[in-house]
C-alpha cells in the first residue's frame, strides 16, 4: 500500500509543471527559479509563469530595480533554447502574454530588454546597461540580424567604458579575459563584429 501511495505522489509531481521547485512569494527567488527551469531543466512553461508573476509583484511594489531584472529574465527567456525546443506548443498556443507569438518572440525579447535598459538609463547604471546591450546583441544574433547584433555589442562596450571611467577602482571579473573588449571580440568572432 505504501508503494502505491509513493508512486501516486510521484505521478502527481510529474504532472505538476513546477514540480521540484519550492513555492516562494519572493520575486527575486522566482526569477532565479525561472532561470534554472528554462536554462538547466528546459522547462519553459512554469518558468514563464514565474517571471510574469515576479513582474506583477515588482510593478505593484514600484520596485524599478527588481522590475528591470524581471524584464531581462523575460527577454532572455523569449530567446532561450527551451522556448525553441517547445516551438510546437508556442506556435499553437502562444505565450502567456497574448500579444507575443512564437514567430515574433525575438522582437518581443528586444522590447523587454529595452524596457530594462530604460530603467537603468534613468538610474545611470552603466554596469547593468552593459549587460542589457550584451543580451540584445545575443537576441539579434539568435534571430540572424547580425548588423544589429554587432551594433548592440558596440553599445555594450561603450556602456562598460563609461562605467569603468566613473568607477576606476571597481574590479570587473571577466572570466579570464583581460578586458571587456577582448571578451566581446572572442564571443563574436564567428560573426566578424568590429569591436
């Protein structure tokens, strides 16, 4: 009898789209969980719900910094491998944001990243703008818009230079690269961006 209960519990967990992810009302943790779901677990359906719930919480709390992070998460989500793998589902049923279609997901990704960028621009957070434009470059690259991708990588470098000029004592970890420009050149070598 005990084995039947355990099997029944496991079956119900497998049926739950966010199984093995503990519930949280913390929007920061929701975003972290969503990244884990779509990046590591290739489970975009519960990830999207979590990101959109975090966006709503940050809007209600008027937390602009949190909202920008949630917008970035949604932008990255829309261009993710996980969404591509679920192309049939998204083509037939769309996203939870009804104005987004599978065919238009890259443009929507840019729109969400741009929303985050506007928040960071207003706050003069050039370190975070560096990251936003980097993600925009990767989104344009994923959609085969190479000219726009290269432009975003150049803007990302400009924002990084502005940040380091204003904060010369800050050490930026670049994963073994000497400069951010070297990092970008290495990452974009195959599309021949002039950085």
